[in-house]
C-alpha cells in the first residue's frame, strides 16, 4: 500500500507544488539538490522529498529585538 505522502509527482506537478516553473525543478534535479526517481527516461519526485525540501529551506523569521538590546544614543 502506497502512502499518499510518497506519491511520485511529475516535474510539472512538482513545480506546481513548489509554486515555481518547471525549469527550476529540472535544475534542482540536474544539480542533485533533491532526490528523484528515474522511470525509464521520465523523472519523478516523491511528494515526501518535496516536503522535506520545503522544510529544509524554510527560513524562520528573526526574533524581534527590543530597544534594550540597542546602545544608548549619546
């Protein structure tokens, strides 16, 4: 039984999931920045791999500094 998160997506579907163009996904594959599956000559990307890519590349907001951390003006 295949888990829904492990569904193999086409490059077009992966691009749509990331909100990018197909070219970006193909570059990620060519640069080996994401894991992928070759099915014959077709490239597929696991949905869980895309989720991990998103999680890894998510930048958390910086903590807001309070005025107490800044030096006093002369």
